[in-house]
C-alpha cells in the first residue's frame, strides 16, 4: 500500500559564511505517513524540524532525496499541503471571513458564491469564530488568530496538513481549548497531519506517532 507521504533519503545543507564546507542540517531522513495519521516531530531548536516541514510544504528544497505525496514528487507549494504557521500568517488587510474565503476560492475556483459562503461559515462555526468574522487580525487575540489559521487550512480540505509549532505563541489556557478543537476537526475531516512541536506533552496528547530529531 502506497503511503500518503513518502520522505525518501532527504538531506539538506546550508552555506555558512567562513566555513569551507556547507553545514549539514540533516542527512538521509526517511519516513512514511499513512492517510488519517497524526504524526508529530519533536527535538531541540536547530535540529531541522521546521526545515523538514518546509521541504514537505515545497517552500524549501532538498539537496538530496525526494518527497512524494500520493506517489507524486513534491516540487513546489500546493493546496494539497496546507501549512499553519506559528506566526499566524493572516492577511492583515482582510477580515477573518475574507482570510478563510481567499483560501477556499483558490482551492475551488469553480464554486459559486453561495457554496463558498457555506464552506467558510461552517469552519467559522467549527472554531468558534462566529461573531468575529468581520474583525481584522489586529483586533484578534493570539488564540483567535490561530483559530482563523486552522479554519483557513481545514476549509480547503487538503490531503495533508502541516503544522509548524501552531500553539507556540498562545497562552496555556487557550492552547488547551484550541487543541481540543484541532482534534475535533481532525476527526471530522480525516485529514493527515504532520506537526512540528517543542512540547512533549502536546505531542503525546495529539499524536498517533512521535518522531524524535536530535541536534
């Protein structure tokens, strides 16, 4: 059975000023993730967790090896791999509703206005942002911003969701609530999730499987 995601002997190096040889972030990483699986990667800062996620997302490129999604090589970003960043990455000139609608319109350009509205409204309700849809990011708390980011990603219904320390900038009380909402949305949509985190407890709570990267 072909896995949803196949990371095959991937290596990444960076040129560092003053060093003759490029710095090797990681070498020969291989892993496979099945459909509907929730996999977390933990490890110290600088070990390459986010770099690996960015390569899977198509934001960065590997120096060696290949990444395949559903058997097809990943070469660039795509709506089949939605990313939720720790810095929220919302469009500041757009409202909550408009931020989510933008992603849905990009993923389903053939949909009419009513169908897009129904999809956006559904995910606004799922993350408890009903009533805040007309607010701009500057008027939102950190927790509300991340709810918006999660709603935007889930509304596209991609095969793969990539979470880069999504709760790092959220207070502990709010974090627990959003983690519950994440689990609920994951169960509802059946999306496959790959998450980078520093928080061991968070990884144990949310994940089917935990991968450890060393420095």
